[in-house]
């Protein structure tokens, strides 16, 4: 199934065989298959580990990194839901020479604002097509890296930590309230010497974002080895930055993974921590959190535990009690709920 921007792009694929095509930040839909069906010389630059893995399975050259690759021909950026993430992509793409740059996106997804942002910095932008409440824009000229101030942001975090963030990362530039709630529970547990928060050897931070949860654990000497994973290369870069800024990179691995899919089959942990997402794009999606909870026992060593923070209305307790014999609510302020589960 194709998303509306991909449906708009599909109208042009038959006429685009004369030069190579690179899709930047494409959605996780059938657009890759459509491009191959039209015989296009296709490559992909994505921040989404899942898309990168789909490319690998289909033999499509792909980059899952923020370092600027060497691109040529026609390059199409799928405009993301976060304006700053789209601007970050353009900061990179406008440094490339000799490419034909296009942008496709939904009207409600900010494509009009993207056009205005570009025109504000002196770019020449023309509409090539519109349908399905989407637009396809051609960037005829744009100064290189037009938003130089946009990029990594560092700010003060809890207990003396420096936190680093990137555009497109959840709660960019600030500590989100859910993580703050979980950290306050952990801080209290340390003060009261609650056995549940004893140190562990191997820690997994699922959906690491800017890395605050895993970094705090290492900073407090509550984990020897940290594995932090996320689907987003923006988040992975932010986590790596946070660990480096606090001297915590030793005995830490930052990897692309969709929940547990990027781990080896043999990897298990003494503790899993997460502030799991419950949105895919603009839609509520419980599937990621449900899979993270239900598959957690397979990834935990005997006696290992799971700590998660969630909005209080989310149905996590049911999945936890189905998956673990020991489940506790460690805090509930009416908005956020902190769950603890242990593999016995």
C-alpha cells in the first residue's frame, strides 16, 4: 500500500528512467517496490533502520547514517512530520552539487511551510505536481546549508548530565516529562536503597532517543555495559553525542534496531529500560510497545527486570501481567505511570 505522497510520486516514475533516483527519508510503504517495478536505478538515504533493512533485503543501495553520501541524478526528499527534521535534511542535501532536488509531502504535513521556509532563505521553488492533498516541489536553487544554527543542541540534564539532541528526535532540545517522571522514581529509589534498582552488568535502552535514560544509569554506576537502540539515525547520533559529552562511551554500544530486531539472537540483558513510543507518524500505534513488552522476557536473563514509563491511559498493565509473574506500579501521578516487571 502506498501513502499519499508515494501515490503522487508514482505518477512520475515512468518518465524518470533517464537518470538515477535517490529517495531520501521515504516512508515504510511500497514505494521502493514501485520504483523497482518501473526499472529505476534506485538508491535510498534514510534515518529509519526499518527502511534500511527493507532496502538490504531487496538489494537496494542504502545509507542509514547522517554523514553526507555521494549522490547524483534525481533526489526526492519525503518531507517528514517534524519541520526541523526536514530542514536538517535540506541542510545536508543542499551541500550536494549536480543533483535535481525535489520534495514531496502532504499539505497537512507541512509541505507548504517547507516551501515558505525555502523561499525565506532565497531558494527558488516551483510546484511540479499536486494530488491527494500532496505537492511535489522542485528546488531549482538553494544556498548550501541555509539554516546553519540548526543541528545538535546540548542542554543541562538531571544530576549533572549534559544531554544532546538532534532535529527529529523525540522531545528535541528538552527533557520530556515522561522520562523526567521515571528518573525521579529512580532518584528516590537510590536514596531509599530499594533493592529493585541495584546495579546490573548488561543494560538495554529500547527507543533511546537522546540517550538520557541509559546515560543516567551509567552515570550512577548502575550498569556496566549499555546497549542503546533506536530506529532513527538522528536518535542514535544524539545518544552517541550524549554519552560522549559525559565521558560514558566506554562499554556502550549504540545500534540501529526496531525494538529487538537489530540484536543478535544470543543477546540477553539484566535490565531493559524504555520510554516507548505510541505513535507512528500522526497515528496512535500500540503495536511497538506491545511487542517490546511481550518479547522482553526472551531478552532478559533470569532475575532481570523491565522498567518503562507510559501515559497512564495506555493499556500496558494487561500486556505486562500476561508476560511477567511479578509486575508493580512504582508511581502514578495521573498522567504518567511507572511500571516495574521482573523475570522470576
